[in-house]
C-alpha cells in the first residue's frame, strides 16, 4: 500500500466506526508508522497507526474513493 498525502477514502459504514459519522477520510500526512487524517464535512481529525489503516482497508471498512 502506497500512502500519499491527499488520498481520500470512503467510509463504507459510517455508523459502525468511531469517525463522527463522517463519510470520507483524507490522509493529511504520514511519518514512519503513523498516519494523520481529517474527516469529511469538517467533522474532525486524528491519527492512527499505519497497521490499523491497513486493517480497515482489508476488512472493507474503508475504500479508496475515485478521483
């Protein structure tokens, strides 16, 4: 998985995850094993380990949005 700043992911089931019911997640930066993100509709921001982001993608909780 190649992480790029600005990549947008669609949150497939917003009510099941703790992302303030946001529909999108945008990568703002990454450094080593930590990814920083902002939520769509200006609903917040945060960070998580890259390993957790990979888990969310593998379990189909997130899907890369089409440009």
